[in-house]
């Protein structure tokens, strides 16, 4: 009969029941495991006594003051420019010796081509000349001397302890073959011997003025030589074979000799002028207006030279510019010839095409001019 504590089911044969053994439980006083992890033991670090003492000495040792640092050369230069300050304008100031000048913007462009370069602040320490602006006359233009700019660049280079480096010069231009720089120099014949049939009133060769009356270029083309001195190309063929440029004075001596001396040459030129004036009057009478064209023209080269000069003169608006001076020298080279009676009497005449201009003055007649030259003076120009 089953006991009261059993469930009423008989135990299976061969099956061993597992019962908790209360006797095997841990005692109450034993520690129980906790959820917090255990802390690792602290590592002991061994400190070297000598090391600690040296660190302590370093912290307590007083720091030595640093020696003052010398300012750099650039700093000294900047201080010098700052102390110098901007130049105070003086409208009466004029550069000495008439040097080449630049406006402020052009001066900076020029100065920045060199090493060391100049800054605007450094440039403003220089004296400048006050002039009317070439484009806008009501404005003032500050003109800096190129000599002063060069001196300031040199001063800056010495202060910085460097050498001035100039820009590389441009390559030489190709041969221009112009009258002032001919590719092949002309043949020059310096001597003049009067012909046997020369006029008895001719001056001695030493007194004759061979300078050009209208065209004073040292070298001229064959076409212009024939027109100016009223000779044929065959008369100058030997000179033309040597170079396309002919020495003007050599041509003048050749023409005077071929024409029978000084006085007879000038008579031929005067006669040619009278013929040109008559032809011009006839042209105006037929057309009933002045077309602004001379009786004849110089070579295309010489005409282009004068036209370029006229264009530059208009663009300069009457003010002197370097470009205008350059073209004046190319079109009217050399000193002005003597306009006195003695100058007219002893000069070898040149024929220049004739033209009339209206003086734009009410009641004034049209006035004669030598083409690209001076006005016509009847008492001298029609007298041999």
C-alpha cells in the first residue's frame, strides 16, 4: 500500500530519482558571489629618487631672460620708409635736368620689372612734378623721374643686402631699313667741283648750304631724289645700284653739277615751282573746288612718314609727348635751317609739290604751301 507521501503512482523499475541533498548545501556563513566584478590589484610603481629630485630642481630653477632679437633688414627698411613718409605735394617743384618721367601707374609698372620691386608706399616717398594730364587737361598728373626711381631701387637693394636685377633686355629688332637706319648704307661722294659753264656769280663751294630746304632727311629714296632736285633716274643710277637709299647731300651736289652750277640749278627749281602753281590753278578752275591734293606726291614711304606724324600730333592734342617728338625728329630731322636772306641766297633749292590751303579766316585768300612743309614766300621762293 502506498505511503501517504507518495503520489499514488508506482515507481518505474530501474529509474533512480534525484533528490536534493540538503546536507550538501553551503553553510550560511560562507560568502555568496556578487554581481560587481572584482577590482584588479594596484600596480606599484618604483620611483627613482634621483629623477624626482632633478624635476624638482628644474621647477624651482629661475629661467634666464632671452637676448633681444635683432630686427631683420626688411624690418629696418620698412621703418626707414615709414619714417620718411609720403612726399608732400609742391606744385612749383620741377625735376632737374628734364629727365624721362612716368605717371604713377606707369612708374609702378616700370619699378616692378626690377628686383627688388618697389611698393606703392615706397614710390610715394619720391618727389613728383605736377603737370596737366595729357588726356584730361583739367586733371593734374604726377610725373615721377626715372632717375629718382632707379636711385630708390638701388637704395632698397643696399638696405636689404641684395643685388639689383634688371629685366632682360628685349631682343634687338629686325633691321628696319629706314632712312635713319638703312640696311645698306648709301654711297657718299663728299667732293663738289663746279662745272666749267657755272655762272660767274655762283658762291664758292665752301659757302654753299647743302642742307635740304624742305626734306632734311640724311638718306632719301630714288623717287624722292628725282622729284626734289629735278633730275632723271639715269643721272643717279650709279648711286641707286649701291643702295636703295641715296645720300641727300651727294644727290644735291650731283644735281648742281648736272644743271650747270649753283645759280642755274636754283633757276630750274624756281621755274618748276611756277609751272606747278599754274597747273594747280588750272585744276581748280576746271573743277571749281579745291580737292586738297598737291600737284605731285612724294614716294609712298615718305608720304606715310608724314601721315604718321600728323596722326600722332592729333592724338597728342597739341601737348608735347615723347612719341610726337620722335616722329618730329623722323619727319623734320636736324636743326631748322636759316630763314634769313643769307640762308635763302646760299641754299641749294629743293622742289616740293605745291598746294593751297584755306586759312579758315573770313575774307582771307587761299594760301600757297610747300607739300608737308612751310608756307610759300614769294620773295624768296621765286628768286634764284
